[in-house]
């Protein structure tokens, strides 16, 4: 298997894809329990600061990702620690259990055959090879698309971002250490995004393609993938937060919500699609939205000591400078070390460029929030990946009811403070965790004229 | 904002004009310039809302009191995007006598620089060009490849070049531009006449205009000695892009003007003063030095850290900030998105940090990182 550090030739990409794909039968032969156990062991090794591999990850990822060492450690632990054998098995059991259910057939197909009702059994079919194309903004985003197919028994070839090749390579190494029979079912490659020959060599051998990136990248990959393969798309995404009445009923409650929102904002330096760019804060409560903005600012200041932001690239610094300047002129700007919170009552207030620059806006409640999210399709709409909330059940119920009326809005709703650490077995972008990975062989049972009654196939 | 009856403003205007006139004669007095900049900053913070808000935000974040500071570097500059979002002027719209607009952006909003008085602009532009572009001649034939003023009344470049025609233009000066397009026949004719008469010319144009000319012209010239070229602006997606070194080589080959007589100008719609490369001045003085932009003495050009916006040390890469005494009524300090670094007594530009449109962090990050030079 090619190492990620050298650009392979198209022939080498083809060879790697073929070799990894050839592991499918052996991988399935390991059994789900052994696969899940190996993956859990690999995750634990990487998550731990005491193992050699965990230490290497902590040493090499800050340089590769631009995140601070403390942020890397937080990301490793928060994303890998939940990956247990039990959790993986529960997910597999729930998702892959053969299903039998009644179906309604139409008129008898032949004289003498019986009609409805009848039954159908479905068996899961696992892909022979999954190709994963990663973006480089959040390094742990590569975890889920790699471990879920492997746990299913599908080999994976992962094309890393040219900016961040370290984590997938470390994950492969951890898997090899955990189970020498499972590790080779993951191939890690790095080649340029526009390299058509390289890409073709990979895509035409894959049954499923999982692609992360901007909308244009996703669209291009979809267009170049053979029609016989399925594409699971993770395009451009944004996230937001909502702070409702109950979280603003007292200074203490507001401070708790602000601390949670600060963590969501600081995590991965606000580079990912699960990072909140805007927090809508309900007006007319004991703690008003402007005061809440200052609390988030204070919480981000405090967080900077434990989870400092990584260095800022000059190009992004320019974007930050422009955004902060406009924010200060249009509303109020609360700047701190490595972050800024803008408070704006004007609808023209634009979200920041990431890197811990948060916009706080007042709102009247779930109805206004939903209208804002549904109304700006270029920024939110289908791009909305997560909505972190701090409110009581009544307000949450109202929010859910309103969101369900918007066909394009299908975010993951979660408590503030958990936006950046989604469970690896959670829904993502409105899809179940294994959606698109598994296809189903369905067998309809029924009497066939002139034959013995058929037993359902299981 | 506090209403200014005009006395304080007029007193500052007189100080600005005196300083520019004094320093234009070749003196340097950075202390006097900085003191004036701080006084303008205090006045603008009281009379221009965006300044007031920026100063307030800076005071809150870093404890900087505009009434206590002695160095302009400690006070915030106005980011160029603010000119797209808010009116930056101490005077009401009724007093505008000129509004310069930035070129269009992908978002469609254009920055606006509202001026109630062009005297400081004229004084500064004239003095800077006299020192950097025309130090050896009072007048010469100008051939400009920019839209004439009547075709682009909102363009600060067209305004400036029009003034250059008045102040420095000799016989035969022409605009090689007609009805929204570069007029290559007129350009070729002007160059032929200059060669025939052995009269040096100054070609003034934008980078993309020179590229259009390069693509359209079928002939080359060897312009008379002491001919020169002023090249300004980027390409802004209007033509193919050419690296500065390659661009100068093309211009030298096409017009027969040596590279030392090719001078880049750095100006912005939001400023009233311009920076020029030192190549021509150095060549005329027989000096060899690195090609660099040098600010006139009444302008404070600095490189700031993109994150903290404080001055960087040494030749570190950062963002270009321009403090301009001639921007009395609008923004005494403008923070650009241009990347640069200090070289000797000047600076070099390293390109513009592509503005990350606020369309969600993941996309912005992808695009912005992809744009790192």
C-alpha cells in the first residue's frame, strides 16, 4: 500500500485500489466482532497520550493541521474515545439485521398463484470497495467514513487532502497494530484534487464513493464517478446556534450556555462544517443578547488558556481583519486573544470567516430563527449541518415543529457544547450513519403456481 | 457624532497642506507627520462614526485611549471593506464634490470614497508623481491607457491621470482609450510619433490594459531614451495574469523601455496619496537597489500582523497599512488586504489576500487556503 507522503502514479493508484479491494473477502471473513474490536483498539491507541502512536499523533498533527497541540489532543480524545466495540456492534446489529416484513403484492402473476398479502426478506450487501475523498479542514472528519465501512466488512481506499495526510496514515498504522489482518484493508493515498487520471483509477474500482469538500468539488467527483457506483456527498456546510428563553433566565444559566457555545466555537478553530458561525439569541429575557455576547467573549478568553487557537495564515488574517472591522462599524465587537465576538442587530451582519470569530444576533424566537435559516439558501438552507441549542423542551418542541416544515433544513440538533463532537454513529446531514453504504438484497416470498410453497430465504 | 463647525477641520487641513508642501521638497519629519496623524485620528474619531466605533472597539480590547496615544500605530485603521458597508466621511453627503468607487467585487458592493475637497488629494498626488515619475522633466508626452475622466468619473485612477495630463503632460499627450475600450490604433500612432520625433513618452496604464495591448499589438517599438512606463493595479480577473517580472520583461520587449524606467504605482480608491517604485529615481541617481515601493514622506506605510494588526518585526510578511495625511475628511489610516513585506526604506507587495466571502467556514477555508501564495 502506498504511503501517503509521495504522490503515486495513476498505475499505482489502480494497483492500491485493486489490492485493497482484493481484501474484501478476507475482511468479511474476520467477522463483525473481530473487526469492531480491532477498530476500537486502534481508536483507543490513538486517543491515548500514553501510547507511542498517540504521542506521535500529538506531535505531528499540530504541524499538519495548524491546530494547537492542546486542540489536537482535545480533538483526538473527543472523537476517538467513544469508538468502542460495543457501540460499533450495536450500530451494526441495528442497521444490518435481516428484515422480514409483509408486503402487498398485486394481482396473481399467473393463474393459480396467490395474491396479497405476502412477505419479503432483505439481506444487507456490503460494498466491495469504498473510496473516501477527504477535505483538509477538520482532521478527525476522516474517522467515520473509514471505520464504518471497515466495520461493515468493506475495504477502504482513502484519498487524503494534500494539506492533511497525517491522521489517515496514523489511523491505518493503528489498525495494522490492532489487527494485522484488518489493517491492509485500508489504503491511504494522496494526489492532487485535479488529477483526473489518478482519480479515475480510484473511482472506477469503487462501489461506493464518499466525498468531502466544497460543493464544486463534490459536484465534480459525482460527475466523474461511474454511474454504477453510489456517491455519498458531504458538501459545503455551515452551522449555527440558538439560545432560547430558559438559558437566558439568569446570569448563571446564560454563563453556562455561553461557556458551551464558546467550546463549540473554539473547537477545531471554527474551521469545520459543524462550527457555529452565528448564534441567534432570544431577546426580551433577563440576560439580553448583547450581554450574552459579552459572556461568550469572556468564555472564549478563558478557553484560550486551555485550548489556544492555532497560528493564523495571513490570507485568513486578512479576511478576519476585514470582517472584524465591518462588525465593529455595524454593531459592537468584543475582541480577545485569538477570538472575537460581534454583536449586530442589523440583518446585514455577515458571518465571520471562522477561526473563532462568532456573530451574535438577537431574535424573537424559533419562528424568526427558522425563517432566517430557510430564507438564506446560499448560506444556510441545505448547507446547515448542525444547530446547537440551549432551551427548554417547550421551545425545542416548537423549533423541531418549525424545522420539520422546511424541506431543505435537516440539521443535526444537539445541545450547545456538543456541536463539534458528534457521536460517530449519529445521523449526519439528515442521513442514517450507514446510509448509502449498505444495499439490500430483497427476496419476496410467495407461492408459485405448480411449485411447492417457497420458504422465505434468510 | 459631534458636529464640527469647520474651524478645527480647516486648521487641520492647513497643517496637512503645509506638511505635504514641506516634505515634498525632500525633507523628512516623521515625528511631525505622526503627530499630525494622531491629531487627525482624534478629530476623525469624534466626527466619523466608523472611526469612532473602531476606536471604541480597540479601546475595549487593548485599553488604547485615543486621547492619550502618541503613536498612530496604536490606533486602528479602517479596513477597506468598511468603505463598502458604511459611509466613511466627516461631512454630510450634500458636501460631496467627488465620490470615487472601487472596482466591482463578486458581492457586487463597491467601496465609496466621498470627498468634499480635492485640494489635498491634488497636492499629494502631484507631489508624489513629481518625485517618483517625473523627477527629471517638468513635462513630457503622456500616453495613457486608462479611461479618460469623462468616461469613468467614479475612477480615482482616471481622475489622477487626468490631473497628470494637466500638470505634467507635454505636446502630443493622448488618451489611448475611446468609448470604453483601449484604442490600439491611437496608441500605435502616438508611439510612432514619439519615435519619429525622438521625444520621450510616459506610458500610463493598468496591468490589464497593458496585457490587452500586448495581446492586440502586432508591432514593437524602441521608444526614445528617458521614456518611462507607469503600471498600476492588478488584473482583477479582467485579463490573463502575468507575474510582475514577466510583465516588465514584456513591456521592455514591446516598447523598448528599460526595466529601470518601469515604475509600479500603488494607489487605492480609498486613499488620497500614492506609493511608487523607486526604480526610476534610483536609475537616474545611478543607485542600485532592490525594486520596492516607497511612500512619500507624508504617508506612513507599514506592515502589520494579520492577526493582531500590530507592526511586524523585520521583513516578516503581513498586511499593508497606509496612514495618509491627505485623507483628512475620510480615513487617515486604511487597512488593506494586500500582503507585503518591508524591504529597506520601502516595501514589496506579495499579492492580495483573496477576500474570503462569508459563505460558511468550510468553503471559505478551502478557498482561502487555496489562495495562499
